C-alpha cells in the first residue's frame, strides 16, 4: 500500500486559480509579470501561490517557450562519458551559449 504522502501531487496552475478566485490565464499573467493585472488581483494570486507552494513546471512550459534550460552533449568515448574531461570545453560552452 502506498504511503499517503506519495499520492499528493504538486499544485497546478488551476489549483492556484481556484484558490485565488481567478482564471488560469490571470495566474499566468501574474507569474509572467504582465503589467495589465490589477494590484489587488496580483496580490490574491501571489498569496495563493505562497499558500499552495506552487512552482512552474519547466517541462510543461518547454513546448510553449521552446526552451528546456538543459544542455546536451554527445561523447565519442563512452567509457568516460560521465567525466568532464571528455568535453573539456563544456563548462565554458555551457556558461556562454544561449539556451533556446
């Protein structure tokens, strides 16, 4: 039998919207910093986000933003593919390359 804590899913944007009494689109506008949101509404959403512990799901946003925030590398030497010496330029490439 599963432990009850394992059955709890993280809060979704719809949960925040329900808690704040607004639409999911309004929650999205607040979270994106859109300027056309009333201060009182922004506060309602911010309070609901804090109360529920909502965090954006970057995997869910990736198709929309076309950005995953991850960097992939292909290594020819698979014996040491997990070491940074395989791709000595990877730290500088990671820090300077745009992620899109």
